[in-house]
C-alpha cells in the first residue's frame, strides 16, 4: 500500500537544493531565484536554502 505525505501547510519550510554546479548562487540566476522565493512565500511556505545551494560555480 502506497502512503502519501501530509499536504504542505502555510508556514511549512521547503528545502531548496541546487544542481551540482551550484548555479542558484550565480548572479545570472538572481531573477529566477527571487521569483521562486516569491512564489513559495505567496503560497505561505518558507523557503530554506540548503548549505551548498548557493555556492556558485567553481569553474
């Protein structure tokens, strides 16, 4: 039998992870990052960035 997690509720935290390149930390993606944060907050959710999500490209 398959179990489903409880639906997200306003005030719940949502973990934000990034691709292995850490592209979310690049200035070129600032607009997309801010748009994502705004959309999650509009749903009443609290985005929390994981430690390496904003590390940026090391290349």
